[in-house]
C-alpha cells in the first residue's frame, strides 16, 4: 500500500515535516512494508515558509530588518529548491507578536520590514515571490513596504511621510518611478484567505485594528486614511483598489501589494497546491492522510486539509483526516472529501500536555491507523 502523508504544522508543537515523520514511524510499526511519501503542506499562514522549504528541499534565510515600530528585528524568509522562488511571511517582519501588548499602535506600525524581506529575496536572485499576509501589526496599506522598495509617498510639501497608518491622510502624491526595477521582472503571488475590502465596516480598520491597539476613535481615523489613500492610488496609479476582495488583509497590505507591486491575491492553499505539485504525488498512491492542529467547522473554508482532499478526490482516493483536536462540527469535512477523522488525543490531558507529547501521540495514532489499514487491505 502506498500512502501519502500531507500534513500542515501542529502550531506551537511540530513543523509539518516533524509531524509527518512521527506519523510515518507509527505506520511503519504496523507494517514496515507500507510505501510512504511525505509532503509538508500549509495554507499560506504561519508555518508556510518552513513547510514549503521542507517540501522542496529549500533553505531558510535570516535577515535583520525594520520591525513594526522601527526597531531592528531578526526575520526570515525561505528560498525553495528551485532557487528562483522565495516564500515570505509578512508576520516575520511586521507581525503582531513582534509588538508588546502595551506598545501596540497601528497609527505608528509599519510594513517597512516586509519590504526589506522582499528586497533581500530579490538580491538572492529570486524572481517569483509567494507572500503570506496574515498576522500583521500594521494598518499602513503597505506604504512602508513600498517605501523600502524605493516608492515615494509625499505630503503636500513634497516631503516623504513617516511610518504608520496615522500618516495615510497626509499622502498627496505617490511616485513609484524609483521603485526597484526588479519588481517588474518578478511574479508575485499573495496568499490571502480573507475577503475584507480596504475600508468600511468590513474593512481593515474596523475589523482588525482594535486587536492591534486602536480604540474606537483611532479606528475611525485609520479608516479615513485608508479611504484617502485609495483615492490617491486611483489618482496617481490609475488602479481601483476599493472593491478588491482581500484588499483589507493585513491592514491594507493586500491593496498595497496589488497597487505598488502588481501582486495577485490568491487563496493560500491554491498557491501551496501549485507550488508543491501535490497532484503528481497523489497520482502515485492508494490513500492520503492529511491534517493539522485543529479540525472544526471552519476547516471547510479554504483550510489545507480540504484542499488536499479535493485533489485526492479527483482520483477517487480515500482520505483520512487527523488533528491535534477535533472541534465543533468537525464532521462537516465529510461533505468535502475527508472520509474519516482521528484526533491524536488518546486520553484526558491538558492542551499543554498534548502539545508536549504531540510527537509520541502522532506516532501512536499512526500505528493505530496502520493496523486499521491492514484489516481493510
């Protein structure tokens, strides 16, 4: 029997590859003759860089960049095995966890460091970029990113504006003539799994800025700034970002990547499926095992296990889903290509204990699944 293990990371516990290794050990306990193929997966969020690096035989590159509040932070990006594709998680440079709770202020936080990671990837020779835009601390519409790459965002006096969402209302001109010319030679795919518009009641400020430190009054000002920069983008760049689905992701970075870098917003799992070429691997196996840390009612909305299951069902393959825990209405996944579900939890335990023992629990679950497969094989 040929088995494909296509897992996401178990966040805070195991990378996708580590999880797959543990499950493989358990399966081999049940039957050492199983033919097992492992393909680390992700959905564009946290862990995507590591998963795609592991899946393609790539490498991690560390860079010191400008953090959300203008101080230096150590960030990273991945270069995939083709040596032409870079994978960047904007949260590595501009993410909310990089800002202490008492210092969170989206009027000041910047995406400048994300721009520096993009520049570093270009310097490394990459001409295809995959950029995940979840988990931001920012609300600057990607202006900081644009500044890092040579764009000019000028006030009424022709001076460069400062960092942060609080500066958007001051921008009167956008000049991209000094933008890094390599951008034009580069394909940019943006992993975006939300459909929020740039501004308004479902926009970046109203939906996401409160968790980044904004009070009600500040939210209103930030939303006003996003409306304003949308007008300037239309005026100077002849691009309408107002109605783009996902423009409000990461404090408007979705809009900024489209407007300033000509990026394409796509569901994260679609990008990962294309990049890993999972379909080629699925064709060669008899069964697929997929999963991640949590499977619940939200899994059916573009999460990685469903993406994998859809590929498997093109070839009428059975799909087993595994998770650290099974949440409310996890059984909804049965309508989307997953045939059976298992949790790694084998008895009463705390979340911390489950995370600490994840490797052993996955190995035990792998053995049990292997024994079930032997009965039906």
